[in-house]
């Protein structure tokens, strides 16, 4: 082996050892395979519920006792409550003379389900919900008492209370609610921004065994399954969903999805969207304020993690100064350089193109510097390289090195972005990109 061969072999050995050393001491670069996907952008709103609500008033004076659980649907003939002129009915019921203290497995399961549901949605910032939970349990117990009372009606009639307890119905079909708030006749046109201040909101409620006067309000009846939510909304979002006519809504309380018909109201205090539903009324008939997510902009494209996105600076070259040349016939520029004699000549310098239009090319800045002069092909006109800009992109790792690819973002949330597919200089489905863009530089070798 002569000296030249020995030098070549030694250089190759050093190169291979160096590559192995770099591989063993480098942090592995985690990749991500680009897939087609969609991104639903959701924004949370609080809406005020508007329903067909009729107040219930008592035709008697006395002590009230409810027998139907709040939120249940009742017929026109169902006994909703009783009014006891003597005040002794509660004592009789509590003494156990009219009911069996034991509960079936099905009844206990109902109580258990209510407790689990309350525990799942409880928010310590809204302690009022504890009282609502108390009334729900009380309503469940009263439903059982109601059954027991009917079974023992003969005993009641023979007791000292005979003729002193009046049983009252709603007179219509609907969902029974035992609280009132003064918003029962509210219309969308009457909504104002002050209406959404829940610190001033107050419910009124008549409880079991309370003494009531004749014509006192004892609750209300929701008489129509159709209902609506009115939410304050930004003008640009209002125009967007009005054009769609229907919008996808996710209810925070139940995590259920529904579609609401959109009506936009341009009022003095701002823009409001009325979302009209023909279902789910039973789930929210006791709630005046309902939290929702408005799901819009369901964009389709290439779905990539935001951690893979980098921002890179490039030179912007006028299109008339770009040409194709070199051994590979790629894009480049004619750059002014001094030759070995100090004379200025123009040499073709290949540049990587990341984006372009009819007027300009975004090119990589690794082979050019600010102040370099470039010449227009087949002309004596020249210009100094100076104009720069930035593009967003990702590092493609298909070729074993970090190859920056420009992307066009269609939409994004906190974790992912949807980008255009099959763009001229961009990504395609199944490309592998660097998951953490901050871990590499352009043209770095990728070890994975």
C-alpha cells in the first residue's frame, strides 16, 4: 500500500470513527410521521337559557309539601304538591305512619347515581350547586313519599287531617322546576351584557313545609321541549357562524354534543348569537346559565405538533434574478466574486428555494450574505442582497439530515396545527419530521 492509499484509508477511518463517536454521544432525534387530520377549534361561552316557562301559583294557604322530583316531566293530572292547612302532615310523614322506611335496590341506585353525578361536576367556586344537590335528593325522597301517600290515602282521609290537605296539579304537561328567578319571560331582544353577571343573579325557592299564602308562586313549568341559549359573541365569529346556519355545540355540564340553529341579534350592547335546540331541555331545565363550547373551523389537512414548527430567516430575491444552472440544474443566482487576479466575475451559486411566487423567491441564506452583488441573467443589471423575511416550517428528516420545509398553517390550537398538503416546497403525508424543532439546525445530520 503506497503513501497516498494509506492517507486515503486513514482519512476514511478517521471519518468513520468520527461519525460513530458523534452517533454514540448525540441525543437521538425523535421523529413524527405526518398524517392527514382535522382540528376543531373550540371556544367556551356562557349562555343564558330562554324557554317557554309558566309560573305555578297555589290556590290555597297552608304548609306546602312537594312530591315530584325537580326536572321530571309531569302530566296535567299528576299531583305536584300538597297544601296542608293544619301543618301536621309533615309530622305524620316523618313519624313513618304512611311509609315504609326501607328502599329497594333500584331506589338506592337512583340515589347513588345522583351522588356520583354531583361529585363529577362539582366546582368549589359555585357552592350554590350544593343546595341544588340537596334539593335533588330531597325531590327523590319526595317521589317515594308521593307513592306511599297514594297507597295510604285511605289512612290519611281517616286521620285528623282528612279534608285539610289539598292536592295540587300543574294543569299542563311539562318539566317541573321549583325555583324562579324573574327571567321566565325573557326574550333574546331583551338580553344585555349586565344579564351575564352571575354575582347579581338570585334564585327564589319555596321549600317543603314552608307556610305559603294563597296565590303565592311555588315553582314553574317548562312547557316546550324547544329552547335556546343566547351568548355574547365577537363580530367576526358572528358572521362566520351565521353563514353556516347551524353550529356544533358541546355542553360542558354533560359533555354531550348537539347542533344549534344560529340566529344573530345585533343589539345596542353588542352582538349576540341565539342557539336554538329541539332537544336536551330536560338536562338544563333547572339551569339559567349554561356553559358551552362552540366547535367551529373543522379544518382538514396535514396535522403536525406545534413543537415541530420552527421560524427561519431567508433572503428574498426578485424572480428575474433567479435562474437554473449548475451540475444539477437547480435554482440559483449569479453572484459577483473576484477571480484569482482580482477581477470581478459572476459565478453561479446554487440556493435552496423554500417558497416562491411570480415576483419573489425565498432562498436559504447559507450561501449568500448581506451586501453580496448578484446579476440579472443575460443583463448587466445587478443588485445587492439585502431584503430578508421569515417563514414558518418544519425539519424534514427523510434524507437523514434536517431539511427545512416551509408550511402554510390553516388553523391551530395549543398542541397541533393543520397545514396545507402537497404544496410546491412543503410537506406531503407520511413525511417524517423532527418532533422538537429546537433540537436541530438546518442541514444537521439526523441520528434516530
